[in-house]
C-alpha cells in the first residue's frame, strides 16, 4: 500500500479520481492548482493545448511518456499516479505523522524510488519524438529559417555537447528539412551536410536509447554520405550505424562495417589531422564494438593501435572538427573497453590519469564520470559510483537523466544502497 503526502493530493477529489482510475483527472487537478492553462502545461512538456486536453479527458493511457512528463510538471506524486493507472493501490491519508525511513517497509521504499526514477526518465517529451517521427516519415519540410545551414548545424552540435537533448530534438525536424532543401543544388558539399545532420540525429537518438529511430537516421546518413563522395562524412555515418547495430545485437555486422570504414580512411594516407582523427576514432569504435562482443584480443589490439594513431593529434581538438578525438579521449575509450570486457580494475587503471579539464565539452566531461561510475559499479563500490554520477550530473544532467543504462544504475543504487553517501542526493538530482 502506498501512502502519499498531504495537500491537494490527499483531498477527497484526488481520492475519487484515483478510485475512478483517472490519471488525466489528476493531471488536470495539479494543473489547476498551479493556475496554469492547458497551453501553459503543454509548453512545459512539449505538446499543444489540445493534446493536454485529450490527456486530461481520457481514462485510457495511450502515451505513458507524455503522462509521466505531465505528472512531473504538475507535481503529481508518482505513487498516486501509479495507483490511478492501476499499477498499485494507494491510501490517501490526512497529514498526520509522517513515518521516517526506518519505519517504512523496505519493499515500499524500493517501489517509490523506482517509480520516481521511471518518471525522471521521461525528461525527453514524447511529443518531440513524435515530431521527429513525422519528419522521418518522408522528406521533412524546410523551417523557413534564413540562418546559414553550417551555423545551424554547429549550434545543433553544441546542444548535443551540452547535453541539451530536448532542445536538439525539438529543432531536428526543421534542420533536416532545411538540409534536404539545400540539396536541390546537387552539390556534393550539401549532400555531406545533410549526411552530417542525420548523423547528429543518430547520435542523440542512441544517447536516449531510441535505437529503432536511430537505425533510420543512420541509414540515411550513410546514403547521403555516399552521394557526397566525402570519406569523412562516410566514416561518421558508418560509425553511427555500427553503434546502432551493436545496440541491436548485431555485433558481427557492426564489426564488418566499422572495419571497412577504418580501411577507407586509412587509404587516404592520413595526410591531414582531420583524417588522422577519423582513423583514430574508427579504431576506438572498433575496439569497443569488439569488447562488447567478447573479443578480448581484437578489443585490446585496436585500442592499442588507436593510442598510437592519436599521438600526433592535439590535446584539445580544434572547434568544428568532425571527429574530436584526442589522446585523453582514447584513454576514456579504454575505460569503456575494459569495462565491457568485465575487468573493472583495468578500467579504473586506464582512467586513473583522466581529468575533466582534458575534455572540451560538457558531454565528454560528464561521459568521463559516467564511464568511471560504471567501472566502480561493476566492482561493487556503490559510494564511488554515486560520487562519479553526482559529478556527471553537475557537469551535464542529461548524460545521467536521459541515458537508460545510467538511469538503471541510479535506480539500483536507490533501491539497494539508499543509505550510502550521495545516493539520495543523486536520486533527487536525476528526478529534477
């Protein structure tokens, strides 16, 4: 039995709505409490006022992601929402004495934390994904923006680098539409730009765990890279497609693709730093893909080759470079490779010299902390895991909040190690 807090959520109206299995009615109750119009709530969760109206007016849950986002926005307690959806029972009680943690049932605490974190995992509004689905259903329409496409693509990449996944997803349909419109010139460079836009779309979709959509965007990135004739665009697209294939449990296909991409870059002679960076990146991806497939020999050989290839690269990659690999970035890949091979000690040793100031973007700085957190978690060290994840959250909350694998670790920490220093702070940070 779940007991929720006081106030409007303990009122007879809330109790009736729960009994009627009306989660939409609870959303409406919370919205009115805040004095919001339906359009106000819609703007906060990325949908129209009419969508909010439908959400509030139906008892049938058709979009759980949107429902959870709305619940978080209006402050609806997640145990109460779960009860209204029929996932749990709830006793709505008066605000008498609030039991402390030691008096609560352990199973109830676990359910509360997991439900809270499930809601926190919907930081990317479902309506944005629906908008992207519409764009992928055909050729997306141009946005009408007069800003140069290169500038818009650079800004979109900066949103990815800053962990602003919601902002990026909101703008992607228009960016893709404008990039398609530009290819009417039939110029190779415009096709390369379009490929780069689809590659970026794949990156953010993989980041938030939407691999089916990422497969579509990666395939299109490959197609337009081929039309462009650019080996760098082709390498970037191949890398994203290989990553998607790996997530879709097709490691052999992923390996073949990324090895071919590395060979295509190698035959350029690596005469420029951009080509050398692309080659080092392909080797890193090859190594990690092999590690996830359990091929220890190949994984270690490729990460060693990547280290050698990265020696000539600057410590701080130039702004605007497609492959922003550096010696420190290769060491970070080594952390992931050893983790994937199940060797937490070697992973932590590989990351011993890493510092956030060795990386130029919040995404990479935060990724350093999350990769180290995975290694600590694999080693059975919850306190160190929580501290690394807290550090990641402070740099780029989206790297923790929006990545399903990392959210799972946060949920496990909360349910199994709730009294470990940093765990409660981490759960609250992810929830908000």
